């Protein structure tokens, strides 16, 4: 994978997935379609019995997370092919024990809207529903907070939809998680250099310690979300419904969308954490 110089539009994403699929030990596919019929692509490598899930670009302006996940997938494939290490670790034995599934772009329509019309500052899907407010975890409480903040219908950000899981992108993610055994999930957003780990009473006791390990590997801070950042999110649903650890990783610092020039330093800082997440 060459150093990206432009944001990842849908053609770029398709091309990269196709290229990753040529590695003999990698599996690529689609977990479903967006509102506008774009594929929600997946990449898998290693064991299937137990796997870790990484997912990015839930939000249109956060396409830098797609680039991060594609780069990591590419680095893993290269390392497996050449028998080399990443961040001082050999990925082959790690992945033999526990595989990895990556969804580099959960919201391809939102990314397309943002790239075509940057002035819209678009986070939601094509129907104006914020995917990360649409999961069935504290959805009603979040809906109330949205209304109190003046968010009453479809728009660029933070509208949770008519009901939980009303959107095909949300349903594709929950179906994927119900059909596979993911021991933990990392959801990538931008920005803030923080790691969120908890959601209510079903948060596994080990989650805080795991978040601290991820923080130590990246220099990010462990934090607790507040207000409209609580509930409705993928990590919240994963914790609440599956009762396994899940984390939101807010990559980079600055204003969304983070500029493409930030990609390389953000990736370099994150790579040890991505490797560490495989053996938490
Ligand atoms: Zn986000």
C-alpha cells in the first residue's frame, strides 16, 4: 500500500480490498450493503474460532480511520508473507491463536457525502441517521437527550433514527457480531487521542485494565464519555448485548476531518496498540 495522498473514496476502498484479497491467507468479502447499495467490506486473517474485531468510519468525516485499518491489514499481510515482525512482534503465532476481522468502512455513504460535499460536515448515513446513535443500547435515553439538544430528525450528525437498528449499516454490524465469536471489539473514530471502555452494568471487569494496556501502547488517555456520547454506539451495544469488552478509540488530535497529512504520524503512533490489541 502506497502512502495515501487523498481521502479513501469508494473506488479506492474497493481497490484496496481487492488487492488484500489476493494474499492467499486473507479473506475479503462484504457484510451487507449501505442505504445507497455500497458494499460494507470485510477483511479477515488468521483463526476463525476466536477473533478480534476492528471497525472504522462509522462517521463520514472520520475516513482517516479507514486508511488506518487498511494500512494495518496490509502490514499484517506483508509481514505474514515475508515472515517479518510488526512493532517487534511476530504476527503469525498471534493470528494462529486469535484471528482478526476488519471492517474498514462501516458507513461508505456517509464518507461519500462528506468527500463530495465537505461543506455539509456529514457524519450520518445517507438517510441522515447517525449510525453510532442507532445501536440498541440505551437508545431511548439517548433519543431523549438528542431531542433536548434540538436534534429531532434526520441531519448531518447525532440523529439516532426512528428506532434502534433501523439502518442497514447498523444491522450489518450486529448480524456480523452475532454470527461470529469476537472476543473483543475496537471501534475507531476521530478525534481526541482517547480510549472509551465502559457502558453501564454489563461492562466486563477486565475492560478498564485492557483499556489501560491499549493506552500505554499508544500514549492515548483512558476516559469516560458524557452526554450525547453515551449510548447508542457500537461499543455500547457490543458491551451491553454480548457482555464482552469493547473500546472506542478516538484517533488523532485536531478538527474533523483530520487532514490527510496527519495520517502517517497517527498510524505510526497507533501501530503498536493495534498489535497489542490482538493479544489482550
Ligand atoms: Zn465518530
